[in-house]
C-alpha cells in the first residue's frame, strides 16, 4: 500500500496510528479529520511533511470523501464521536458521524474498489457481570448499552453488509479501552492525571468497581496495521492485551504515583446505564496473525502516561477548563 487514508487521524488513537504507520512502513498518509473538540493538530507535529497530508473535512461530505478515497489505496476508519458521557447528553452527532459517516465512506470504497478497515469497540457487545469468568469473543452477540456504543454497533453492521452484499474488501476490529499519549482530558485516565497535576481530587463514578480491559494505544495501532496488511477480508478481530482492572485500582495506582493517600478522591454520581465489565479474548488475532502486544504492563504504561502528561502540559492545558465545566454542568465534577 503506497497511500493510506486515516479518518480521525488527529484524534487520540488515530494520531497514535499515524505515528506508527510513518515509523514502521514506507506508506504515505492522508488524514481526514473534522477537527472537532477531540482533535489536536499538534498530535501530528514533527511528522515528515512529504509523507503526510492533513485534510480538514467531514467524513459525511460525500464529494470530499469520494475524491480522497479515489486517491488512496486503503482507508483506516477511526473517525467517530467517542465519549459515552457526551452521547448521553446529546446523541445527535453520534448518529450523524458514526452511522452516516461510515455509510459515506463505505459507498466511496465500494465505488473505487479500495481496501477498508473499520475500527470499532468492545462496547458493541454490552457488558459482562463482575463475577462472570467469560470474555468477549468474535461470536458474542451484539448488545450495546449507550447511544455511543449503539451507533458503533450500527456502523459495524453496515460494514458487514457492504462486504456481503457488495463485495467491499473490508476488515473490522473491536478493541478494549485504550490509554497513552494524546488522549483527550475528558477520558477517565487523563482526566484524573490532569486533576492530580493541578492538585485537584480525582473523580470516581459510583464505587469504582466497573472493570475495563486496558491496552496501550501503541498496541492497538500495531494490531490494526497487522489486520490491514494480513487480515482476512470480511473478518472481525478482537484486540486486547489482558489488562483488566477495576476503576478504583487504576485510580489508586495514579494516586500512588502522585504520592497521595489512597482515599484522596471524590465519589461523584454514576453514569446512567454504566456498563459493568468489558473483557477481550484476543486469541483469534494472536493465533491467526501472530500479533503480540508489546506493552502489556498496565502499571508501567500508566507511569509512562503520567510522565507524558507532565511533560506535555501545553498539549492538554487549553482543553482542561472547558472539559471540567462540562462535567460540572452534568453533575460529575
Ligand atoms: P477521539 O474522540 O479521540 O478522536 C476522534 C477523531 O475523529 C477526532 O480527531 C475528531 O475530530 C474526528 N472526527 C469526529 N467526527 C468526525 C467527522 N464527522 N469527520 C471527520 N473526523 C471526525 O476518539 P478515539 O478515542 O481516538 O477513538 C478512535 C476510534 O477508535 C473510534 O472509532 C472509537 O470508537 C474507536 N475505539 C476507541 C477506544 C478507546 O478506548 N478510546 C477503544 C476501542 C475503539
Ligand atoms: O471499551 C472501549 C471504549 O472505551 C471506547 O469505545 C470509548 O470510545 C472510550 O471512551 C472508552 O469508553 P469508557 O466509557 O469505558 O471510557 P471512559 O474513559 O469514559 O471511562 C472509563 C471508566 O471510568 C468508566 O467505567 C467510567 C469511569 N469514569 C470515567 C470518568 C470520565 C470515572 O470513574 N470517572 C470519570 O471522571
């Protein structure tokens, strides 16, 4: 592949993926990003200009999407409205971007016969009980809980239908919770890290017993590139790195890094419909494509991530006050 278009390439995981592609392949990259509140141009700073083109545009813009898709070999589709809490307060952009945007891209790759990889989430499977030893597999039935996860589930089904009905050459991946550099301060880990940097008590939803399966964004990137280059067309691959932790455990690890007492946090009202537990069985990806996560140590990854937010305050500072004001308006501050 000479040129890969990355939708949402100025967001958290998309920008990590662009860095990974430029560092590990010879492909050029075209980023298509609407530059919503979640995007940051500086996440792409320092990359070679001759290998990277950045287009400020909407994946729902059929004319723009058509001309860009015609000019590339493959599309890796990260662009989405991604935050559950926002989707509970205004689902409308989630329906527009996650469903209509994916539809618009699919129609373009169908017209031009281009390879497509769809990036999705484990949340499409709903949640597991805390005491259930089961993990999600590619055969787990869809059962999404929030406006965010239901629009992602709908987008997955569109991709599957375009493969079957129109022969579109697509693969899909559903990944667990990512953490690492360039993650917006609205999300759990960066919200608490930046609160702690500011000397503000972290905010925990409910009792903090909900479990997430954490993976470093670099490992998500290498998995997506592996599936793009070697995955079987029409297949779905689950991506995870065996990083299950409950929220209180993550929070206590952060408090320890900052030298704070383990009870130095504020419980705040829980998220409505809050999924209990996510857990990924990524055996198919590992057995079939030989993928192995390089950063499975969550505690070491958290320490690196704290260091990154400490050293890159200019990257996040301008978003912090507005994000906390939004949480305050929602009663979660
Ligand atoms: P993010 O919110 O950080 O970034 C999303 C990017 O998409 C932003 O740059 C935004 O400007 C762009 N975007 C939004 N609407 C757009 C539109 N209409 N047209 C063009 N660009 C648009 O999200 P993220 O956390 O990096 O997630 C990226 C993808 O990975 C999403 O599809 C998400 O569902 C999926 N995913 C995320 C996680 C996670 O833990 N964050 C886990 C599994 C899967
Ligand atoms: O599982 C993959 C999903 O992970 C992705 O599809 C989503 O795009 C991504 O945002 C993430 O969803 P979550 O809702 O799990 O992530 P979030 O960072 O919002 O919250 C993680 C957990 O922390 C969740 O149980 C809610 C809790 N939480 C969150 C915030 C913001 C808190 O306890 N306090 C907080 O302040």
